[in-house]
C-alpha cells in the first residue's frame, strides 16, 4: 500500500510514478480494483486549469489539506471525479484519475465519471485518506515500459496552461481519449 508520504512529493513526479499502480476499492463484500493508465496533474493557484486557480472555496478546501487524501467533486451535476491530493499541506496540487484498466468484475473505467461509477466513488469519500479499507493504492511491482505525456484534456480555457504535458498515460485501450503520439506527446 502507498502511504501518505508517497504523495508528499512533487506532483508531476507522483503522477508519473503512479502510472501502472493499482487503485483498490474495498467494500463489505470484498475488493474491486483497476490499474492506473491515465492521470492528469493540476498544480495549484497559478495553473489556470486547476480548481485552485479560484482560491480556497468549499469545493477546493480538501486540495489545501494533507497529501494522500481523495479530492472528489461533482461535474455537470452528474459525474463524480476522483483526484489524489499531493505535495505539502497548504499547497493545492492534485492528480485527476482519468482512466483505469479494470480488474475482474469492474465495469468500464475509460473516463473519470465512468471509473467513479464502476468503483462506487462519490462525494462521501471527499477528504478521505487513501488508506485501507475503503480506497487505497498498491504497488504490485509492475513497472511500465513507457509513460507517455500529452497535454491535458478539456482545459482549452486555461490558455498556455492547457498545452503543458501534464497528462500521463500508459498505452491502453481503456484511455478516456486515444493517444496521439507525435502530436506534442513525449515520454518520461
């Protein structure tokens, strides 16, 4: 299991290192899991694509808290999105979980809303520590051959910040959007 100190590092490094790890959802009936294949990093108030660009609000307060916690929010009033709080307390950085390669019995996870639905992640988990038994991450020793970095998705409103290669992916059929290798993508 990854402990909170794992998340108390520079956000871009954490995002890169999380690719290939397992996200596990514990419930009374057992565990469901998926392998992290797509993440996006958001780096605080200067990042125009980050929720923290608007300062501390009721929604963003969790981002300013201790690392290694879930930041869950609702988008369009319909879809939950799961993020991991990173960096030091007081520095509002987070990593959006965009897609998982689903484990056995787990539904489609090719997008933030779909994976939250598949793992029953909702607002009740906002601010929860990423520790067993309910939601946690595991390093099972899988090391990706290549982590691909591209610009983030759906943040064109952020101007130049939208072009930062802060989307981290493992080539997979389960990505929320296909990789466009050669179109500004690089590997880390």
